[in-house]
């Protein structure tokens, strides 16, 4: 059986360089589900190689230095993110593959791309662009094993303390402490390196977490820009100013006729699988078939008046929509989007979040449910739910009947009263069109593994 992710090391000799670099000089290859991610053309030898010559020491130090961000931080469009997540940033005189690591919390996505053919560059990576979805536990295990292999090589070949020893030992101590791990995770979600957040700021965030819920705080952190997130007081003020009274979202067993006690949560699956399965369950429970969901249907499922979904004059909030529970003794919904299809999609996301809530998660501990622009598992599952609920794939695919042109997609989007991005995302997730990265604030269900790469 093919392993989901592997790092192969074959030690080689190097006469120059620092002792730790010479000791850990190696042919290093990576594979995901049997697909070579480091395959390239060696121009000096005029041959293909699965494992180029690289510095095992510098790769291990990069993994150790960025461990928390690699493990927890979702994709961001910034240079700072790329430096912490892309192997191409390691440098040190080596030609590294263009592979980056983006976490959604439950899975780590390995994104590999071919490199450009530049004159004078002796090695070019030629692996086609691919995205491989790796369980977070597997990511941890492979990194742990690789770093341990490098550390042992150092002990065998050049005894003495190194920067890798100190950094990796510190990471191990942090991972063993629940208290420190919680801080490191929050720093990573904010896009910060370890110890970039002072104790005063951390105490403020902990206090906010007690008011809005730890999960909500983490979702806000993942969606933050430059570490700035709304405070608990600011969220409450947004609810008072822009909130719509909510009688409560449909829960398990409340819809009639009921065909199942609860949806197939697919907790171990990818976000697009969990969200899609839950949406199909709700459509089946409500006997909706493949028909479009009207504003009245959607608002009734969420305990709201249909007028809430009408076009708003102004957008509200810093790029998020949310459900607030128990504000002044009642629930309220805040929607960010101005256009009707965007407001429908946001409300459907919040409905999906409610249905996919862990069964043992007390509502009193999580007074806020958030729909943000981030790439966390929870946000991707929300988008997948909303896309499947509002525009079920089987109906979309049947209407298109093989015509995936932009005009045909827009016609289908109008039929279901969703954005064209939602339709494109459905098609991409089901491999009808090439994978792409949509404008996540409008709609999107998250990335799926590339064809031939199965989680």
C-alpha cells in the first residue's frame, strides 16, 4: 500500500561546508501517494533524478524552526507566509523544490509545482503541479522521523551541540506542554513565529476566548491580517448594530419528515466531503430533491425572516458573518455580503456550521459561530456544505451536460441563485474542471487532492 507522504534520505559525501552540512549532505526525495514530488532533470548528468542533492541539516532545521506554523497555519497570500511554508525559501546555496505546506488543522496540503528552466541552473524540478492531502498526524510523524534521522546522523558524524539540537529540543518541550502548545497554536494561527506574541497580548486574547469561545477565537486568528482580530466587545457591538433576530437553526431530528437521526459527518474525511455529505443529508431529510432552495425555505431553516436575505445597502463587519447566541437573551445573525446570492451563501454556511457541530460541544462554551475568509477545516467544510445545499452537484452536472463553459456555468448559477464561483468550485471538487483557488470570501469549498492523489 502506498504511503501518503514519505521522505527518503541517502547520505552522500561533501568535502566543503560546515561540519553539520557535510555530515547531512544527501539525496533527498519526497513522494506523496507514490507520486514523486522531487523528480527533476539533472543538466550536468543529462538524466532524470527522483532525489536531488540537498542539505538534510538545513531542511531539518527549517522544519524545526517553522514546526508550529507548518502544523497549524492556513494559507495566506503574503511573503511572510511563503517564507515559513515554502521549501524554496530555505536557500543556503541549494536548489530546493517548489513545495509548500498549508494546514487546515486536520490535514496538511502539500502543493508541488515544477520550477522554471533557467540558464545556468543545473537542476530543474519537473513534477507536474499537484496537491496532496496528508492527515495532520501523518505530517507530524514524517517530520518527526526525518528530523530524528538527521539528529542521529549528526551525533554519529560530528558530535557537539548544533542549532538543530536546541531548536528541536525546544519544540519537543513545547509540544509536551498543553499550556505552551495552546499559545504556540494561537501564534501560528495569527501568522506569528514562536514568542512573537508577548504575554500581555496573549492574556488579552485568552480573556476574549473566555467570552466568545476558544474555537471562535482560533477561527478569528486564522482569518486575521497582521495579527489584528475583532475583540469580544467589537463582535457584540456588531451584533447589536447589524444583527437580525434568529429563532434558532434547524437541529438533528427537528425537520420533518426525518429520514435519518443525524447526518453522515465523515469526521475523518476532508472538509469538502464532510460538508457535502451533511448538505445531502439535510436535502434528503427535507425532501428537497434537486430543486433550488428559495429564500423562504432557507430563512425558515435558520429561524429568520426572508427579508434578511435581500440585498443590503452596505456590507458589515471585517470580512466575516456570524451567529451570536444569547445576546440580550436571544440569538442573532450578522451577514457581511451585500448581494443576495452572497447573503444566501453566508447564511447556508452558518447553517452548515451548526449541523456539523461536534455532538458533545456545549453551546454555552461557544456563543459565536463564525464564517470567515480563512482556509481552516471548519471554514472549508462550511463552504462545501453551502455549495452542495444551494447547488447540489448532481443537479448542476446534469444541467451542464458536459458543457463547462463560463456561459453555461453562469446560467446554472442563476438557476440556483448562487455565485458563479460556487458552481466552479463544485465542478473543481468533483474533477469536472481543473483545480483552482477561488475568491474564498464569495464562495468556495476548499481544495481537493489532485487527480490520482487520494487521501
